[in-house]
């Protein structure tokens, strides 16, 4: 029930956002080695000369970061600075979520079915989240100062509604091979051209998903 | 001094009793926390395990089970069908920082049919800094194997463990405490230093010297007894040695230690190095069990490569000595080494693995008639299919080529080619 409510709430917020600031839609696709790439965060930051841009009147949006079947869902969560993130626990077991990233250091004990206070992400950067009990669990909260951001879906597609002006569009992915050389370009809105980017990934298979078999999931040597 | 020694000995024996008390301790801790449990749902329990059914076709010399010098646990010609192993692992979260693990297992011709193979507490407090501390306390495997990462120390790659890991499973277990300090970087790398003090591992090296390296998947249990080779001169040279070696007893009252470093990034690579010294007093003897002074270096490397390939390589080099010292020489003084390279390819629910093992021992002692030198290699190829995450079918063949002069005492050729074919159904739950 709570999940459904938060989904509705989120949809309403998104709708409000669209009504308030939509002027043109910037969209694009991202791929890696010929395949659509999900979980890419795209941010659009207004250029300094973009003076006619009205200040974004965004309330901080409450999103939820869920645990289901010993996995963080979503794996990547972009939020604006100041956003409060709730951590409901849908599993029958406890989780112990923590982050030691400079962007946000915290720990939160998640009991089954017990609501906890949200964590407010008030500094731009990437918070890498883990679970102290289930070592494979992994999630990335991408905290950005701009109100204009999106995340690619499973088809590698993204779109952002933007007022007219000049923007710097930047991409980020947790598994990028060269984090310092990710796509970053200037775009003038309105534009009719959808963007297309290619990101090279690291070899590491950090999916954040439980091991593929019970043989591996059911054992820990404590080392 | 003698009193101190007796006191130390007494404490070490008590520690062994303590290990047996861990199950009771777990229950006690959980019952005292019951009042809180209604609010916190801690402690919680999870039960996992495996059942392993095997068909084996062997062309091999008698092994450990037949008091022989064969390279597998069991030898002979022909086939065998049956339950190879059944194990249950109970894990309990005793609090947010502490958890307990107990594994009890049955294996074919295990001396105590149901017995513990590990029983330990893990301390792992959460950290919001880059530094993490941790500890293990109880009976657990020293962190040597990079292959045995599955339920009850099983391997997802092969049925038969490498020569190194078969020996770790057979003769090594930590009865003590391990402290860990690790540093996690923003890129996901983890550098961990660890140091351990332990007891009850004084006979480690007895089988390695007298029987030699072996290839199997048997892990000894708390009250286990392992069979020594017959008719190769051990009983003549060491009449006080019992016919069975007890792997986990304290003989000399001197605790041992190991310490090492681990550098890893989960799902990318792992590197481990450790130095182990059980500080055994070679002249000590108690209840038919000698203390063996065993020390070694262990190195391991694992890499997750493109195309779902995994490479694991381990190496070990050390020395074990036992008995009285005469003119700078011991009754048994064996240097040992082994190395393995495993390459595994996962493809959906299928996995193909191949491993090459090389191993050897040399001796330099005053009892050359007790011949403990050998050298050899082994090749293992495995295919497994895991359905619905828990039903695993394995097809495997292991071939060993080894030369051990002590076999001449048994009327065998010194050099032996041995092969075992296996089909296994393993259920994990």
C-alpha cells in the first residue's frame, strides 16, 4: 500500500514538474558495445548566460529506495540535492544499509515492516550504498544540484523537459570504464536533434544482484 | 615453567571444549534476546545446506579410506554410487554486529557420522568511514582457498578440490580468533590485513608428509580421525603413533598464528597472501599424536575476465617436521609445495571448468627409510548445469600422474596414473 502511494505521489510530482517548466523536450539514447545501456544518469545544467531561465520552483521530491529479494531497487537513483529518500524494506529479513561516500555518510538499520526516517541527500556527488549483511547489495544515489536530470531506461532512452536556453549535458554511469572522460557537451534548447552517446564499461560485473545460485548465496565464511 | 606449560595446555583444551559449546551459546544468546525479538526480529535464523549424490568410476590405487597411497580419497577399480555428503549450515544474526555460523555434515565413511566442520562467531560492525574492522572467533577455515566459496565450503567450479584446498580441508582448521582491518576505497577496492592466533592444529602436516598430496573434496570435522598409510614403515619407525591421525587436537600447548593481506574488488579480482606457522613442538607427543611443526606461505589470485571467464591460481610452499632432533636433523622433515591454475567459463546456467595441479614434496631427515618424497600433476575437467538456482548436475573427470617411491614398499610401481570419473547431483537449499 505504502509503495503504491509513493508511486502515485511520485507521478503527481512529475506531472506538476512537467506543467510548470516544460518548454522543449531534450531526449537521447545511450549504448555500450552496440547494446542499449540502462542506469545512465543524464544531467542538464543551465549555462551561466542563460539569464532568461526562470528559477526552478521545485520542492524536494521524496523517492523511495526499496529492498526486494536482497537487492536495492533501483540500482541507480538520481536525485536533486536536498531530496529525502525513504528506505522501506520489502524483504522478510533485516538489512543494514550504509554509505561511507563523502557525498553522504550514514547507516540505517532496516527491520522488517518498520518504517524508518528518510535520509536527506544534501550534497552533490555519488553515494555508494551497501548492505553490511548482504555483501553483494549495491546502489548508487547520484545527487545533483540541477533540477533537470533523467535516467536511461532498459532501452537506453532518456528525456528531459527544459526551458529554452543553453545547457551543459553530462552523462554518468557507475560502471563506466573512464569516469573522467564521460560525454559532456553544450546543447541549445530548443533543438530537434536527439542525442546519442556511447559509453565504454569496465569489465567488473558489479550488478548488485544476488549470486546466481543458492550454492553461492547461502554461504559466507565470514572472511 | 612446567606449570605454565600445563596451565597453557589446560586452557587450550578448554578452548576445544568451548568450540563444542558454541551451538549451545548460539541458542542461549537467541533465547536471552527473545524479549527484544518481538520488537526487532533479531536474532533471526537462516538454514542452508546441500545434499550430494555421486556416481564414481575409479581406476586408482587405494587412498586414505583404504590406508593407501593413492591420490584420491578412495581407490580401487570400478564404480560406486551413494550419498557423498549432506551438510546443514545454520546462520544466525545475533545482533546488528554479530552473527553465528554452524555447519554440521555427514560424509561417506566419516568417522563421526554427524559432526561439525565449522562453528564460529563473526563480528562485523557497520562503518561509515573507509576503515572497517571485523573478527571471527571459533572453528573456521583459514582464508586460503579462493575456490571453495559455496555452501558448506563446496566449490562452484569442480567436485574435486585442488591439491592445496583438499589439504586445507583435510588438515587445517582455525580454532581461535582472527582480527581483520580493512580499508575500502571509493573505487570499490578493499585492502585487508588479518592476523590470527589458534590452537588445536598441531598434527597438520602428518598426512601431507606420510600420505602425500591428495585430490578430493572431504573436509575433516571436529572429532575426525584420518587413516594413515599401512605397510610403508610408519608404524615401525614411530611405534607410539596411533593408527589414526586426529587433525584437530592440541599436543604441545603452544598456540600457532597466521597473518596476511587480502586485496580485492568484488566481482573483479582478489589477491591473498598469508604466512602460517602452527609453532608445533616436533618432539611433543600425546595420546598417539605427534605435534608437527608446519609453516608455509600461501598465495592466491582470482580474476573475473571478459566473456564470463574466471581465472583462479593458488600456490603454497612450506615445511613440516616432526620427532626428535639429532645432529640438526628431525625424524621427519618434509618440504612441500603445490600450485594450481583454474579457468572457468560461465554460460547462462552452464559452467565449464578446467584445472591443472602440480605438487611435490622433498625430505631431508635422519629416517630415509620412511620415504616421504613425491611429485606429480593432476588435470580436472568439470561441466555443471544449475537449474532453478538449486539443482546442480556435474560431470567431472580427474586424472593424476604421480611418483612416490614409498609405493615400492607396497609392491606397486613408484609412478601411478589414476583416474576418477564422477557424475553428481547436488541439491542446494
